[in-house]
């Protein structure tokens, strides 16, 4: 995932429903995650984040965690610079100990990715919601909706709670 924004407004043709891992439903329209950890963000507070994000160089951690655990692990990771090898070693330890994807009460998706632009850099990210798997029919519906949308972006809501979405076709 690009740190600066989406790579494309549209979903590449080879990203089919069979490749959908699941979703996080932080807003009205869920973020869709694929088998290579690429993602398609459908709603976000920043309009440049909408769209397809290429997969990371490496997905080190991808788990649902409670807020207390996330704070603890982030504090530990922040002890080292972003490109320190101890950071990667610690992230892999977390993954081994916490490698769950199930929904937990109050949990959010916690990810650690290796940067494409700087392979020595690890990027922790906390999603607005938990990750959940979807069925193939649900994935087919989600992908169909994405392919029917326009690339035009519109803002929904007002003030700090406003989010950006793709306009419906």
C-alpha cells in the first residue's frame, strides 16, 4: 500500500472475486483485501487514499487485536528506527504469537508491512475496523459494485466526520 495514496482509481482486471480474502468495514463502504494483501479502499477521510493499492513488498503482520495490545506493540516497535532489523524480528514474533484473523470484541486490524519504496522500512498500520472473511457470493457482489462505480470522488458528511467515496454510476 502506498503511503502517499492509491496507485489506481480502478481495480485491475486480474483482481477477481476468487482472490478476495475479506474486508474491514470501517465506513459505509468496506475496504477489500486480496490474497496478495493488495487492497481497494472505497471510503476514507483523505480522497487520495481511495482506490487500488498495490501489495506491500512483504506483509509481516495481519491480525485483529484489541486496542491495549496494539498500543503495547506500537510502543515496542517505536523503540527502534523504521529500518532497524530488530523491528522486523519483533514484528515476526508478534505475528507468531498473535496470528489470528478472527473477529474480537472491539478489535481492529493491525498490520505491519515492508515498504515498497524503502525495503528496509517497516510500516505499522491500524485500520478503523476489524478484518472479517467474506463468502464467494459476497466477494462477487463487492467486486461487481466496484466495477460499476465511476472514478469520480464525492464527499459525504460535514466537518471532521466527513468521508470521501467513489460516486455511484
